C-alpha cells in the first residue's frame, strides 16, 4: 500500500553494504594509480595529485564519509609510494611533498564530510517526504474507514511500516474502562493500564522508556478529538529503541489526532443510526397502541352510550327491559375500564409513558379519583385522613389518579356493601406514605408480593370480577415515580395497600404580600 | 320532539365519525329539546357550522380526516359557539390543547347520557344567558359571593379571602361549568409571566377549598380536572 519498502532499502543500504563500499573505495584508488602510472611521463606530479583528489571527491559523493576518509589516506600512501621520488618507497626527499600530502588529506576529509552531509540531508528529506506521504495516505484511508477496527488496523499499519513500532488502540466502554479495540491481534503488546487511564483522563501523553524492553507499550497517547478524548493509543518500538520513537513525537501526535477524529466520526455515525432506529420503532409502537386503543374504545363508547340512552328513553321501558339495559351499560362500562387498564399496562410496559411530574398536594388527586369513581363508591363511604401540613409532592397526577382509582375500586369490590374505605397519608422519613384500606376479608395468606404481578388475583376462583391488572398497574406507576408499594392485612381486619412517593425538595410558595390599606378585602 | 315550541330550539352540530355514537348523542340531545345536525367529517362539520348557525358543537377530537384542534381554530375565527369536545382518557394533552384554542368543555369516552346532557345543558344555558340580567350574586352550598361588593359569606358569616384567592375564585365563577386550563387560570390570576408556576395554582385552589368546601378532600364545587385544570360546578 505504501511505498515504504524503498525507504527501508535506502536506510539499510548505507549500513548493510559497508564492506562493499570500502572495497569499492580501495578499488577506485588502485584504479587511479594504474591509470596515472603510464601518464607519469607526460604529466606533472601536481596534476597526478589532482587525479587522486578527484577520486576522493567522487568516492565521498557516491560512497559516503568513511570510504572517503579511507581513500584519502590510501591516496596519500599510493601517491607517495608510486609517484613521489624516490618511487616505490615511502621515503620523501623533498619536504614540499609533505605540504602536498597534508593538503590532499585535508581536501579529501573536508569534501568527504561536506558531500556526506549533503547526502545525509537529501536522504533524510526523502525519508521525511515518504513519511509525510504515508501520514497523508493514512488520513485518506481513515476517512474511508467504516468501523473502529479498521481505524485500529490502519493506524497500526502506519506505525509498523513508518516508525517501526507496534500499537494498540484502547477504547472506553460505557463505564469508562478502557479495552483494546477488538479485531486486532493486539494481545502481543502488553499494556500498563494505569498509564492508559491517566492519558485518557488527563488528555496528555505519557511515556515510560523503562517499559519498552519488557514488551510493554512505552508511549500512551490520548486520542484527542474535538469533542472529547475518545481513547488511548499505546505504542511500543518493535526493536526496543525508544529514542527514535520519542524523536518522532510530533508525528505520533498528528497520527493520534487523525485516529481520534476518525473514531469520533464513527461514534457520531453510530449515534445517528441508533437514534434513527429508536425513533422509527417508537413511532411504530405508539401508532400501534393508539390505533388499538381507538379501535377498542370506539365500540365501547357506542355500547355504553346506547345502553345508557335505553335506560332513560321515553316512553320508559318495562321494568325487566330497563334492568337489562342498565346491566348492559354497567357491564360495558366495566369492560371499558378493563380495556383502559390493559392499554395502560401496555403503554407502561412499552415505555411509552413519560411522567408529567408536577409539584402538587396529594389531596387533590384523592378528591378527583373519588369523584371519578362516583357511582362505584356509593355503598362505601370514603374517609380521608391526611396529616396536617403535608408537603407538596412531585408526581404525575393522571397516573397517580389511576393508582387511587384502582385501589379504591379494589377496596369497594372486595369489601361488604356499607363498609367504609379509609385513605390515610403522612410523611414517613423522606417519603410520603399513603395507605388505602378496607374492612373486607383481607388478602389470602402468603400472597403479598405476587399480588403486584400481572393477572394475579387475591382469590384464585372468586365470584368477584376482575383480571388482576389493577395492582400491577399501580405497582408499575409507583415504581416509575421511584416509590414502593406493599399490601398487608390490617390488625383490625381488612386489606391495606400502602405506597410511598419520594418527597424531594418542593418549590417554595411565596406568601402573598398583603397591604393593610390595599384592596378592599372580602 | 321539540318541546320548546315557539322559542327556536337550539341547534347542535355533532361532528363524529362513528355512526352509533352519533346516534345516541343525537337521541339524548333531542330529548333535551335540541335540533341535531350530524356531520361525519371535519370538513362537513365546518360546512354545517357555517350553514346552520349552531348553538353548540359537539366534536370528537379523533376524526380520521384531520386534526380537531385545527377545526376549533377555524371555527373560533368567526364564531364563539360553545364547543364540547369528546376525547379518550390518557389524551390529556389533546384536551388541554383543545381547551386552550377555544373549546369550552370536554367529555371523556366512554360517557353516559346523563353526563352528556348535563354538559350540553350547561353550555347552552351559558350561551343563551349572554349579557342579559347577569346577577352579581353567586350562591353554592352555604357560600354566597357578592361580586359587586366583593364580599364572600358562608352561613351568613363574612369570610376573609386574600386578593389572589379572591381573583382565583372570580376567574372560576366567571366561567361556571367550564373547564379552565391551568395555563388559563395562571394567566388570569397571576399574569402572563407565571404560566409555568402550576404549584401556586394548586396551593391556592387548596386554600379556597379549605375555606369554601365542607370536605376539602372531597370537593363538591371547586372540582379538579386531573391533568387539565379546574372547574366550578354550582
């Protein structure tokens, strides 16, 4: 994918073939000697020196500093031995040649160093260019990544080929604990979790050179994205040499932020998709529920209304027909109540219900539910005993009204006609405790917790109608409010269902400012 | 069937898509002495409202051919005929919205004939009373309110109400039988900047009940329409 093989070749070429380069330098010097020997008859010694200098220069340019130095010394030796009289000896008679040797050596060394330096720079900038290109290509590949695993793989490949390092991307789960991104064979690289956590939480990179040799990741870079830190990338040099890695810190950080942006982009794609799925399924659920509830309620409304209009029709029906009409009306009203309970339960279970919580006195819903039940309570006088100065409580009035209606209905259903029902409310700890009790036979023994499950009734086969949804709905509603509900028998006889609502911090009601000379008071 | 001969019998338009519901609504309103015009769709309902100049409109909010709220808005643009809304329980938002755009009262399905007739009667009475001979004295239970003198008495004894309590009582009395949404009452009594302070309203209604009702926990006159608002029922 990347043209990095070349890069590796180039950097190894200068070290791998060093013996070759030295032999080449020796060969070149020998060659120069061989060429110069026949020319000695025609050329001045000064020009022969030039030939040697040229050779040294060429070696410096093509083979680097060390061979150039070797060839400089070699050239001086060869020149002295083969050309300076007395020839074929290292003796020098003319002191001037010492100057020639020195200059020759100096020129060789200086040019060698200069050209070698130039060459190194050229090599380095080539490498830099290749690395930058690799970084650019990584960015391009990351922008096409569709999964976090791909991001991890692309990042690792980059590090391995460009910086000769191994890496693992660590991503936080929902609890904030970091885990290696799955799908990579990352087990090889040991992670020091504390460093990873620090890098993740502080957003700064951590390095620990000592760890590098023991197979642990030595560098922990936070994946800093525009919104927040998305994870940590742990990097370890493949050869245990951290110096090179540390010198590339800037590049590593660039790479980390590229990876971070890719991870963040994927995160938001994920969020968007999930939201869409959720919206679609919620819409479906709520449209099914409202269609069902409309389709069930419409015929029930007609049934209740038509039967009721028969009971009051003029001229009046005969006594038997009248009684029948009233019975049809009552039964369809009850059916409507049951359907209402079923739909409530479905809605509560589907999570369709969002609580419309408001601060309010509990007595208000007690009053409205007693009023709502109306005819159902004529045989059961309700006694409401509220503690003085009850605080406001935050709850959904419509739902808590359902709770009271269901409890009162149960109490009326299971206690003999004429017996009273008591509602009692008081503060208990940091909750408001409300109890609805009757004077009926009470609950059967050992049934309490099961009563709040769906379709469970106090008596298995009783003549009293009902499907056992009422208490289950009460329990669902109270739990949604963060309260609890319990059933018990009273000592003096009768069933008692009590529930709690958390008190919280009610808003302050400012007292009215009354001007003594203000409005005329009624 | 029209018992109020001579006097023109009130015209009621029933906008409801279910034929059987229309049928019993029709018979029970006819027994109240009304002339009933049926409409199966909102479009037809709007048309009939223009033609018949009704004294009352009974409107089902869940009609298939459109939004009942828009119907109320359209109708309110040119008419202040009382509107009685029919709606299912657990649709409190719809009810509040309907009341806020101009509906006068609602009935929760399923409902009995007696309830329907009582609501219709109350709305028709309010409509016919208009400005004529409105008395400044309102009586309910053992309470007497003299609106002209701003005096409230119970069993002949003067009651002390704070200014806010009195304003709240007046707002409820001025709309006898009509459901007042919480938002509406807050705006009337506390001003437009207080429409979010529902708890104030609840606390002050509680104060009024303490002073005016026999049993404040089971009020007879100052009634709660849970999740919607309050209603004064003499």
